[in-house]
């Protein structure tokens, strides 16, 4: 189980990413297609944005336990919780193979 402070940090980062997403996309578009002097200004503006507003800094965590490793993106949970839920029949269509 992840610490509550770590989960809170991830929630804070998610809010910040959402807040700056439009501005970051507009600046990246200028960098991609703009004139050289506009590109330079856009790059500087991108560098001045908060580091945690970059979606790369987000970390996938299990929604049930907050576990960062063994995350299954399709289900949004860790492999351990997936296995327990599949074994108890909470995930339909999953048959026990040899795990």
C-alpha cells in the first residue's frame, strides 16, 4: 500500500497537468510549425512552465492500493489485484491458466 502522501502528490500532479495542458499544446505547436524567432520564444516559455505540469512526470498507480509496479493499463490496477479479482470472479471472461 502506497503512502497517502505519495498518492496525494500524484493527484496534485494530475491536476497540474490538466491545468497546463492547453498552454503546453499551443507552445509545442508553435515550436513545431512556427518561425525561428517565435520558436525560440515558445521554447523559453515551455521551459518556464512548472516541471510537474509535464505529463511525463505522471506515474501510473493501482487505483485500489496505489502500487506503482506491475500496473496493467487496460484495467487500471496492479497485476496482484488483477489476479485476486480474476480468481474471485470479479473480472468476467478471465480463466485461470497457469499463473
